[in-house]
């Protein structure tokens, strides 16, 4: 893609409303455009990041047997009334009525609807286990949207569901998802820790969160040591209670953890959450199966979610410097930011040819073909944060070369023009 043809506009000014780094850089870099508090349009670069994340998620979940479905965003309230959650005090749940005064909700989560769908499929122990999931829009009426992509009112989320005959089988499904989630986050390029969490409005017997550790995180994480000597992480919410922990300082956390050997107090952003739902929804909504003795039993369920938009923001919070974002190769919108410096016909011809050659070889390249200063182009390359910058100028052509710089390094080097494509292909390995 050429800059001159792209739907991109960067800015040097930091928006006043942007409190976290991801908010500042994603707005300045043209990845997102605000439409209302907590609601954004994903611009082309933002869309490309989200698309790559979702492809990785789908590949790893399909590998453990998850089938894709798509549930509605505007949901009939009927299943929500069956589960009883329609009548509970759940402030983020958006309730609406249609023109005939029927009750509907906007998709806060998917347990009720997937349970309703499962009743059409599961009736016998022979129908179990089952794994299904989706990547779709969720809507939550958050009291205070904040942090750019971290706390939104409308966002993309992966949510999957397991259906098993008993708790022992659920345990196996749960472990499958833990393994798949580790692979997903490893491939995306973010480090996460797994911690025990509260079940909250979802219900169930057990829950765990996948946290990206970063100083800007909302959640406080207590690092301690398990009995086997390995690192163990606890959410301060579990130890002290949600209402208490949010206002505690690090010193208060340490002082209050009398029965826990606190090694470190960290901050993190929740990017994934998994729950052992048990029979909470299957009993309420009558999702039952006949066992070998022809006796009805409630299906045992689990649910598993990753916030795609929140993950985008979390990557930026964990991977940036004072110049801009630093994208992992696996989810960067493009691999290369190609810069042409100067309007000399020879430079233009060489840069155009290199761009065409890179594209033909299958390399993802964004070509800054604008007129303007080299400083502005270098600043945009750093702000946008693609893994590699390649520059063609009169100076580099004097050496029959292009200048190459990794986003994570300050040093540059010259590579012969005839070898740039082969060099770039090695970066994709």
C-alpha cells in the first residue's frame, strides 16, 4: 500500500482525552477514530492488527476442535429471563425494546444464547463433548469508558463454550483452552501470566484470567511462590475483595497479605478470562442430556474469552517507547515501512521498483511515497511502529543500497538493493 493512496492520517498532537499510551499512539497513528466515549472505528491499520489477531485465535481454537458459530448482537430477552440474569442488577447490560414493546438486550456475553442453541443439538451423552465459539461484537454500558482500547462500550471479542457430561470432562476441556490460550498469546507476541480470578456475574465454580503485565494495568497482581517452587500469581481482588483492592497501594497490599509471601506486586491488563460455569445455565435453561441409564442430567459448561480490541491496546501498553508503538511481527499491519527521500527521478524509480519487487515476493510493505521532509517520514515510521524500516535516498543509491533499520534498534545498516528482497524474506521466517 502506498501512503498516497491509503486511508491514513497521522498527527503530532496528543489528544487531550487520551490518558494511556495506547490511546495516545493509536489515535496519533491513525489506527482508530473515536465516534463516542468507548466506541471507535477501526481504521485500516487497526483493522489489519485485529484481523491478524483473530486469524491466530481461530487457528489455535480450531486445532483443539472448536467449531465457529455466530450469535446475534441484538438478543431476545427470552433466554436471559430463563437464566434469571435479565432480572439481576447487571449495570453494563443494555436493555432495549422494539416497536412492539418486546424486551431485547445487546450482547453483553453469550452464555444464554449458546445454551439456547445447544438445546437443539445435545440430548444424549453420545452428543458430548462439544466445543463452539465465535469472534463477534459485544456491547457493555460501562459506567466509565477509559484507556483507549482497554475499557470500551463496544468491542470485538472471542468467546467459546464447552459442553461436557461432568466436572471431570469439563476439567479436560478447561485444560485444552488453557493450552490453546498460551499458544495464542505466544504467537501474538505478548507475555501473559495466569491468575485465579473472581467468577462475578458469570457465575460458576472457578475462573482464571490471562494478564499482560504492564505498569499501566488496572489490576494488581501478587506474585508469590507455589509449593513446587514455581511462580504463582494472584489477583488482589481475590485476596482482598474487588471493592477494597482497587484503591490499595502496593505497600498496603504487601502489609495486608499476612498469609502470603509477597515477592512482587505487579499491575496487569486482563486480556483473557476462562470460567468453569458448571450447571448454572444448563439447569436454569433446561439443557439436559440422557445418560447411559436413560436418566436426565444437566450439561456441564465452561466459557472462554479473549478481548480482541483490548488485546490491541495491551500490546501497545506493553510494547512502545517514547517515539511510538513497537508491533510484534505476527500482528504488525505491515512488515516494512518503506521510505523514499527526495524527489530525484533516480530515487523515485529505485524506490518504486523495490516496492514492486517486495510486493511481488509476498512481503507486506507500506510505501511512504509522500513529498515532504525525511524527518516527518522517520517520525511517522517510529510512531506507527512496523518491525522494519527501509529507506531509499540519493545517499543510499550512491552505495547501490538501501538503508535498513529495525524498530527495536537504533543502528542502521546498508544492504545492496539487489539483496533487499531476499533479506526481507528472511525476516518472515
